[in-house]
């Protein structure tokens, strides 16, 4: 048991040492000089850094939130971005023992490990992983446009949505449901909404937003 603990601590120490070495090399390459204090502050995340992935992500989410309040973007999409931000933040803390990480530190291993984290630690399905990865990949493209990095560190990473058989309901089943008389008025409302969805193709989230002003009569 003691050996296991020593091994875990040793692995963590090597992980921290590896990150410090990477910060040193990046600073030397991009800034031309390095000091111990500069590396320390950078590693601890002290001070304001404009080229960190979580800071840029948070700024994007705050901007998106304003658009949601103006009803120009979807609240559901904002919720998804916030959820991805939380997952990414937790991953960076657990894997890199830091509160944030710069775009210059990103490698192909980062995105593959985050993929693994979503699949096996959070038990996300493949398509959920695909949905969560899109904002992260977009952040890297944004960083390249801003000149924070020159090359895409995730260029070798590929993921696409998998087609799934979602099933369907037969016309006869819909007709049976229409003739059904639920035992409670609330169930009757649920039935009517489901039938309405069948004939209009509207998703539940869209039906939930419907108001009387959306309904028009044509003669």
C-alpha cells in the first residue's frame, strides 16, 4: 500500500516537473529570456494572462450570455458551453495541477487525454464527446486568429458524429394514442403536446417556448 502511494506521488512529481520544463522552453522560445520567478508565477497562474484557454473560454461565454439575454442566441447552447467549461476546468486541475493552461502549452496529448477523460471518467457517449469537443476545437482556431499560437496543436485529432438509430413511431400507434383518454388532465396535456410534436416536427424544447402569439389562424 505504501509503495502504491509513493508511486502515485512520484508520477505526480514527474508530471509537474514536465510542465515546468515545458513552460521554461516556451518562455525561452517566445520571450527570449527566463527567470525562476517568472516560471513560478506562470505555473501558479498568478497575475492576468490573456493567452490561457480557460480565460478565453470564459470571455467567450460571457459574451455569449449577453447575446442570450438579448434573445439573439439560445439559452440551451449557453448551458452547453458552460458545462464544457466546467469539465475542461476540472480536467486541467486534475491532470495538470493548475487553475489554467496557456495555448502555447497545448499539445496533441492534451486533447486526446481530455477525450479519454470525457469517455471513461465522465462516461459520456461518443456523440456527447463530439458535442463537447466542438467548443474546445473552436477555441484553438480563435487563438490562432488572435496570434496567440501559430500552429494548431490539435491538427491530428479527428472526431465526427456517429449516426444512431433513434427509432420511430408508427401511424397506427399515433392514431391509438389520439383515441386514448388519460385518467388525469395533466396526462391529457402531455398526450396533446406529444401528438402536436408528431404532426409539426417540433422538438420538446421548441414547444416549451411556444406562446399564444406564435399561433396564427388562416381562413
